[in-house]
C-alpha cells in the first residue's frame, strides 16, 4: 500500500477554479480592469461560483496562480500581495471567499523566483507556510521554476510539505515535482505521494485540441508507472485546468476533455471566465454524472485499454463494481465513426459478467438497457469527440 500524505485531505480529486490559462499574468489593471489578476477578479469569480451552481456541483476552491505578489518581500521577510491589485491583502480575500462557502488557493515556487519572476519560497519554506496559514489559505500550488538543482528541488518540496503540516491548518498541497524531474530522471511516485496531494506530470494545458491530445497521449504512454499510484489523498495531475468555455475547443473536444479528466481521476480546476460562459459549457462543466465518476470514492485512476488508428478505448473501475468507459475518436477528418466493443473485454472480463446495464453519460445522458456478458456494443463517435458510458 502506498502511503499518502497524512493530512487527511483530497480524499477525492479537488475541484475548483484557477486563474492561470485564461488570465495568465495580467498585471495592468489600469488598461484592463476586468482581465487583470486582482482582488476584484477573485471576488467576482467567488460570487459567480456561489450563486450559479458551481459550488453545488462540487467546485470549491478558488485559486490564485502566479503574479499575485508584490515584487519584494516585506520588512519581516514575508511574502506580500501587490498592494495596488490586492488592496485588502490576501487575508481579507480569504475571509470573503470563505463567507461564500468556498476555499482559497494560492501559489508559490520552490525556487528563489516564481516562473514569472516574483519572489519564490527558497529558504523561506517555514515562514511562507506560516504566512499562508495565517491568511486562511486552503490550498498551495507549489511550482518548480528557478531551482538550482534536482536535489534542492526535491528537498524544497519535502520541506514545504512538512512546513504546511506544522502550521496545523488543513492546506491541500499541489506539487509540480515530477514535471520538473522528468526530463532528467524518473520520478519516485511513492515518495512524491507521501508529501503531495496531487502532482503535475506534464506541460501546461493550452486552450487547444493539440494540447489536450498531447496530454492524453503522454498519459497513455506512461500509464504503467502512474496509474497505480493514484488514490484517496494523492492524485496525478495531467494539468488540472479545464479550458472548456474558452475559445480553442470545439463542442466535441470539450466533451472529450470533461470525459477524459473524469476517467483519469484528475483534479478539476476550470480556467475560464465564469462571468461570460455559454449555457452549453456551463451544463457540461456542471454535469453531475461526469463529476460523480471523477469523484468516485474508490479512487482508482482509469487507463487506456486499446488503441487503433481511429479510436482509443479507456476504462476506469468505480465503486459498486461499476466501470466508466470512454470511447474517443481521434480521427480529425470525415464524419462520425462506429466503434464496436465486446463487453467481455471490460474489467478483465468482470464488468459485465453475467449481465450489466449500460448508460451513456456524454455527450448526452441516456439509458442503453441491459446486456449480457457476450454482447457487443456499437458506439457512434464524432471526430475528436468521446462517448462516455457507465457500465
């Protein structure tokens, strides 16, 4: 049994909203007040999350990413928020977010500077952990830029984990540790899981189909080393940001991201503008059946079962002897294609033995009825789309 970080948190993959991807490092509030990284942005998103069904659907964290800080630490050596963009400071923002029944996440970096060049936490791990706890922060995303060596990187991730635990406050710890190790060495996931609640494996997600496709390809290629480690308390993060509701994905590709992030037991953090989101995107992101698959208490990550020139077949074991099954058509030309699937193939032959009910969850919800063990299913899937089933 792999020991998970002993902070009792992230029993299911965390869910929330994150400013990175959609809002990047916008710091010029004079030129663009609605799109800069500021107190106002987070207050407005918290209002939407509480009022428009996001919180009820399970999205509870509202997360600040890079670029929130002042360029220097204060006289006591503590991190401080940019005073122009966060006039009330982080404590006041945390209180506001908590008043809406939500939780606040923040960002720092294991090195001496963040990826965008703001002060990092190197040599300040205890002080920064205490600062975050005193502000009422509930999650720390800890990046890995500007670390001088792999030894210092690993040491920094371990020290910050211990420092957060010492504060006595429940703070979910989101690491980028394996992503920064990977070009040079194979990560030790058993160790990483003892220190982190989730950990980034791959590049930043972009608002594009090629980005989603690359993440899925990478995950399938490395599934033998990463799938078994995921479970309650510790999760693989393929880059949590759901870019649904932005500009780069077609409807079918949006369905694919939602379905596959549920199959991968990935943290679900939307990066979009909740003030301007289409009813269709909102409906997809709030789909209770897909979220239930993502949040399944068994906590087993799904994996790719088969792949041919047009299709990928993925499955994820769920509690109650059920399985989530995703059929992805990765052809980018032509029209819908049929994929025929023998039910004996699922769950090592156990998913449908002697019989099972099949329900389609995405792209639309409907019952397909009861099948026996030797039946086949024929699934029609649009190009770059996914059909998600629960068996």
